[in-house]
């Protein structure tokens, strides 16, 4: 929740930090925020005497673009084992404490007891608490549940809706959509998004079925749909799928999303291992993103597909895997930031607003200590988290 003093904070805020990665390292050490946007970056910036400005001294911290998590079950996921297995909602504090300023809410398996209307209400609640929250309309199902009864209308008329997801393929819990159904849905989203000036991403849940990414390969090979219209997620749920994801990314210059599993199991790969492998295969870092799948369920099924148990995903693994990529020098900090900020902003069509620290961009800033731990998170210039205020 946004601290009470932030609600009445001055329109001007001056952050004085030790270093700035925008994501590239800058000479600047000051960020001037005006009315929710970055107004200027420089050294020893001055504000005219008498202007209402709040100065935040953080010379021991590094400023980076606030992180973006494009796959969050903000209303809770789960339900595969009955109503007693529904996962809890996430709180604004749990989001901001990880340095995350922007989330995209999703519905998963359960599009019955949870609805797009519930999701929209939660997204708007998070916005009221200071988080930049968006949502995908739909769920695993085909035809997807919508807010207005029509995909194009959802995209065109509801500002918070930025795409369709998470539509399930290659999974026993999916609706087993035909190839023509997938193409039609993606086309509907594309046109609706065009009418609203949005990217209109189609976010595909990929299960562990043998078809893997075949439906998306066929979509891009057999239609005029551009590769940046779709992004498959959970591509590291097993090793064969990850290798297929590398082939897919290279063949179509497409982006793939790695899930930061807390426990990937014997068949899966951690977010760290998956990103490392994709890079080794030659996938450009710009075509890789990471997300948490937090507050979704991590169900377990037996060989016959019967539910046998589950755990609740958290977003802590996302930050831990990302930190490890930097600490073990798999990627330098400026490139690693793209995995959870700039690359994600581009995939979602938010790259003119978020994912970068530059004049005119949203003032979404995370302050990291030397161990890459988030200490403060700002969204639209308002401080939504400070570790010193932790209970």
C-alpha cells in the first residue's frame, strides 16, 4: 500500500543516488521527477528556491528502471484440486518489495469461479495502491471469457486490458484449440488493439504436451501474424521444450518468456539455467524475458493426469534468478535489466513509457543496494515501498 505521506507528496521529487543504470550506465546521479514522469537526469541538479520539492538522499543506492512482471495471478490461481486449492491474492506490498512497479494480471485454469471482472477490479485496486497494473482478458479457455462479450471491444474500450492470456496450448487443462481457432483469436486481438493504439499481445501458456510450440510455429509460418504479436511462457518447464523455444526464437526472431520456478523439478530448469541455456544457443538477450507466475498454483499430476497436490508460486524466485545472472556474470547489469524491464516493456507495447530511465518516461524507479536487493520502489514518482518501513 502507498504510504500516507506519498499521497500528498509534492509534484517534484529529486532522487540523489550513487549510480544510474537506465539500463545503460549514465554519468548522471540525480533524477528529477515532475508529475509522475522523469523530467531530467543529470549531476547536481538544482530546483529553483521556493519550489515544492522533496529530496530523497540515496547516495549508497543504484537507480534502475522498476521491474515489470508480465505474468501474475493477482487474484490468485489454482483450483485444479477443487475450491480448497484456490491460491490467495497478491498484495501491493508483496509486488513492490521485489522492486516490481508494473504487473500484468492473468487468469489461468479457473475462469469459472474467477472472472475477468474480478481481475479488472483487483487491477484497479492495485492501481489505487500505487502499482502500475494491467491485465490480459481471457483465461486458459477457448472461447475465452471476456468483459464485454467481445475480444476486440475489451482491447478497444478498456484501458487496463493490453492483450489476451494466458491461453493454454499443449496442456491437458487447455480447451485443445484447433489451429484455425488460435489464428482467429490472435487476429481478433490484433485488430482490437490497433483500434486502441495498443500492441495487443497474446500470452500463451505452454504445457508439457508433445505438441510443444507447434501451434505457434504454424501460426507464424502459415499466417500474416507478426512474431511480436505472441509470446509463449513457461518454456523452461522441461528441457526439450526449452530447446524448441530456442529454435522458435531463432527461426522467427521471436521473444520467449522464462518462468522463474521456485522448484523446477527434475524435468524443468530454473530461470537462471533457462536464460543461460538460451543465451548459449545464440538467442539474443533482447528476445528473452522473465516472469514469476506468482500466486498461481504449481500443481502436480500423476501419469494419468490426476491431481495429487500443489504449491503456491511466489515472486521471490524471479528476483533471485535475475540476481544470480548478474552475480555469476552471465550478463552485465545493463543487459540483465532488459529481462525484467526493457524487454518486457517492448513485448507489452509499453516501451514508450516504461523500462527505461529517460526524460519523459514514467518515473518508475527501483533503488538497489550493492547486493542487488531492492531497497525502495517508486511508481509514477510515488514511493510505494521502502525496506526501512518493513514491519
